C-alpha cells in the first residue's frame, strides 16, 4: 500500500513538472501583464490534495518548486523566490480551506488568487516598487478565471482517476 | 460548483470592483508629476501639466535612456535593452501608471502628489 502511494505521488510530481515546463513554452499571457500564467501545474496540486490530503499536496508543491528551480530558473534566483512564495501562499490557503463547504473549484480559485497575492508581495518587497499594488485587482480577476478553469479540470480528472484507482 | 463557491466568486468580484473604483478615483487626480527612478533613487521629477514637448536623457545601466514628454504624456523613446519592453510600451499619462525598464534599472512612475505619498508612507 505504502509503495503504491509513493509511486502514484511521484507520478503526480512528474506530471506537475511536465505541466510547468509545457506552460513555460507559452509566455503569451505575460505579454498582457508581466508575470501572468495559467498555472496549470496547480491542477495536480489540487488533485493530490483531494485524493491524499494536505500534507502530501504540500510536499508535491514544494518539491515541484525546487525541481523547477533546478531545471529552469536556477535555485535562489529571483524567479525561484517568486515561484516559492506564490506556491507557499497558494498551498497554505488551500490547506486551510479544503475541508470547508467550498468545492474543488472554490478551493482552486482561492489558491490561484493567493498565488498572485504572494508573488505580488514578493515583487513589491524585492523590486521595491510599491505602486505594483495597483495591478493587484487585475491580477486577482485574472486568477479568478484561471482558478475556475484549473479547478474544473482538476474536478473532472479526480472523477476520472477515482473510477480507476 | 456549489453555493459557497458562488458566494466566494461573488465576494471576490465585489472586493476587486471596490478596489478598482478607489484606484480609478486616484488615477483621476490632477496635478500629475512623473518621477524617474534609477535603482530606487529619484533622478528627476517632471511636471506633466505643462504642454510643450521636451526630452530628457537619464543614464541607465546600459547607457543613456531618452525620455520624451508630450502633452501631459510621457514615454521612453530610446534605450538599450534586449527586449525593448519599456520603449514599446509607449506613452503613459494616468496617475499610478508606470514604465519599468528592468535591464536599465529605470522606473518611471506617475504620481499624484498628496494621495500617493499618503499611500506609500
């Protein structure tokens, strides 16, 4: 049983890294507002959280950030810190809220929004540009849409996976 | 999607609309000043209420950055950077709008003196 779970979790980790890499090939959205992403890797985090609980989701999330840092941006680069704080904010709020009345989609939306909020706080602190706060409402609206989308996809995938587990 | 999801979405939309309304009120403030920063230090303050066309040259990280002011609007006309993001951005004119040129470590920000200072401090 333990091995089965371990294997599945590592498969999910690999999938989340795959999605992150695929996403980095399409920087179209950051042309609209710098730093914008769909956040499709969050689908995996949400799936793991609802299938295995918050601890495992936290683990997968942090490992994904670390591995992506090693593969792409380089550990301890600015992009890595943005990614890390964003993910910590996102997984933190999702872990707090996933046992409330909110469905998978609601949890995904709030996670996506807090990802943006976390990155915005880091950007303001590191780049020292307090006026960035004026972009926050737009980021939040955009995150609402992407969170809805990824939440819906996560919900569909969970139904599909649960029938086969 | 259940009821509390819809409540969540509604409250998020409500809060963002309130913030957007506040921010757009700040943007409508007159007496605009454009402030040019180099490495977070103020290099120059430009009054945007005067109408004539002017050009300013600021030393950036990769060389001179040419900034043009015209009819209350400001833009980066010419600069040395890999992607030329800030010169492609074009004119900005509203309060709180900004041009960020990371390679040159130059930030141009439009400020309405009173309110922005109050917010920042």
